[in-house]
């Protein structure tokens, strides 16, 4: 009888985990964070950013804060995709010119914006050609892969460091459903061990 009760509990735990897994599989938003720091010797700025992509709307959105730049802002971009995660430099992916709403001629500030990744104007032509195989869907896939693997970075340029003063590589933020699934799985294992003891 104890064994049957244990099997019932284990089955219930697995059913909940399975349900959570199915729900997580239908999630439509991916999230990343960036910790911005000096890109070159002599740079003094810091900052942070978050970004998200909604695969139902195809919009990529970002929220950036920064302070203490050695110079005044000129442009900002998302670059992609370096040869190795967390290191290296590469050309601009999003966006040509500068990111929407970047405050110019300041040493600190904040800005938010979004891009439709089905729109060719969201990407540089060289990124579409070199990483996207010449197509916008290819560019979108390459950019998202770069964010997920830590080979994409956010860069803020200044008049003192025109090649880039501060930057930070993307770090994937786990989905809440994935964290809940992990917690349920661990709780189920703990319950099973306690019952067997």
C-alpha cells in the first residue's frame, strides 16, 4: 500500500512537471541581460541593459541605462556575432546609424526602444549578407542565435572612444516556466527520497 501511495505521488509530480513543460514550450518571449563595462583602457563608463524578443510579434525590445562615460555618446548598436562567446569584436547587426532613442552628447542616461526583426531596415546590410545568408529571416535567426550563445553584445560609443567605450555581452535569462519546472522536479525528487528513507 505504501508503494502504491508512493507511485501515486510520483505520478502526480510527473504530471505537474509535464504540464509545466508543455506550458514552457509555448512561451513566446526570450529575455537577455547585459552588464556594460569599459571596452578599452581609459574608459570609465558602466551600465546595464535588458532585451527581449517576442516570437509572436517579431519585435526585439531593449532597455538601457549607463553612466560615467569618459566622453559624450555618439551612437549605440547591437553587434553580432563574435567567433567566441564573451570575447572579440565584430560588425554592427542592429541597427544602422544608431539604436532608436539613444541620447546623444551625454555621459549618462537611459533609453528604450524596439525593432521589428522582419523589417530589413532593422539590420545592417553587411550583417544580412555575412551572417543572414542574404535574407531577413536568416539575419533574424543569426542575431537570436548570437544573443542565446553570448556572441552578441551591446556597445555604446563616445566621442572620446569612437570605436566603442562600454559594452556587454548577452546573457540568456531563464524563462519563469523553466525555473518552475526545475523547482517542481527537485521537489518531486526530494519527496521520493524522503518516502524511501
